[in-house]
């Protein structure tokens, strides 16, 4: 059931079946034209939950635009299914470009080629192909996204929503801020009870550095109501930003300690030695799709260290290896 948060703001609970994130918070701002913020995977449980809750609220999709905070399929997957002629799907140009190419086999050949360089075996890559939700649960092809820029204002339901560029979780992640009501829709930039996954991206030198700068950018925003993409808010924005930055400092120290003991590791091998909050007793029991995200997060931390001269990157054959300076 949709939850009314304020007179013109609703939270739609979209289940992410079989995914450790558990659910997505989709937000609806109602008005003469409505705005739906994020959508869920392109799969039956998400479609059924979304359509049921939109029907409860008597939402006319022909008068509803969609805002995607970022490219990830738990946020973007249903966007083209819900889109109606004459309506808009907003997204940043960077993430919109990624989304437009998301079903391009050549893109996934490159991504899985990077996985191989990061230490995945050929057997694991073969098993990932066609099973990875990052590959399979996205929207249908769409070439008419409306690209939004940092500082741009969108007007819905009597609100003025400022787009805030926050790269890091994805290269073109966007948040929305309403100054008068001090509402902040954080997407996956700031989450509570769980930490956003920060991984490496093709064409991005330092995803973690981008993320930490984006945290600094919004830390002191006068935001009293926080609307994250997953879970529920706890505490203030500044407190959570400080926690997330401390979390990554601890992660960086952990990675440096691993490299000191075991120089010449791939990101996959570093991830296998890191501590993770997951229901698996060891790396061998990790679900393969979670290894995909864990190795990407290890790579982002290794890149951060390498860019700052705290680690050395080298290629042995076609494998990325890292050691301490």
C-alpha cells in the first residue's frame, strides 16, 4: 500500500525479490502533472506492486513524468514500461547515455572483459552472462530521455525541485532538493542502515574520490526531510555523511593492510579478503552477482589509493594487480 508522507507526497514500496536490498522507495509527487521518482526492476513483482499502488492513488500515467536518480535497474527498470506518449523521463546525460546502451552486447563484452582483468574466471563470467540483474532487469530501449543538469529546477505539485549532481555511486547520479520544504531525495547517494555500493566504471578514473567529493557537496544542505532510495532515514544528513566518509576511510585502511600482507593481488582477490556483511561464511559461498559488486567496490578503493600514490597498479598479462607503495 502506498504511504502518504505529506499532502502531495507518497512513498510506493516496490519489492526487490531475491535481492539483498529488499525493496525500493519510489516517490510520487502529485499535482496537475505528477512526478514519479525511481521505478524498480523490469520484472513482474515490481510491475505488479507499482501498478497496484498507482491505481490506489488514481494516478494518470498520461500526466506523469518520471525522474531517474541513476542508471541502476532497481531504479530505472520500469521507466519505459510506465512511460506514456507526451511524458518525460528525466535523467542525467551521463547515466542516460549508459541507460540508452544498456542492452548493447558490445557494452557487456567490455564490462565482462574488465571483470576478467579484475580477476574473475572465464567460468564465472560465463555464469554471470544473462544472470546479472545489472544486465537483465533494465528498461526497454529508449532514445528520448530528457537530460537534466546540475542546478536545474523542475516544477511539480507546487514544488521547485533542484537537481543536484552527485557522481560516485554512478557516474551521473542525481539528487533532488526542495528548498522551501527542505526535502532531499537522495537516491542511492546517501542511504541509511546500509552503505551505497561504490564500484569502478568504464571511463571513470576514481569513482570513490568522486563519491566523497559529492558527499562533501551536500553535507551541509539544509535538509530536514530525507527520502532515500532504500530503507528509512535515521539521524541528520550531516551525521550520515560523516558516517559514510568514516566507513570508507576504514575500508581504505583495510585494503592497504591486505596489500601490505599480500602484494600483487587482483581486485577480485582483494575483495575475497575484505569483510562483508552478507549471509555467506566465506568468499566461496558468496552469490556470484554479489561477487560482481564486491570486486567492483574493491577496485574503486584500489583506484582511489593508486590515484593518490598510496598503491601501485600494474598489468601482469591482462590482469590488474595492486601492491602498496
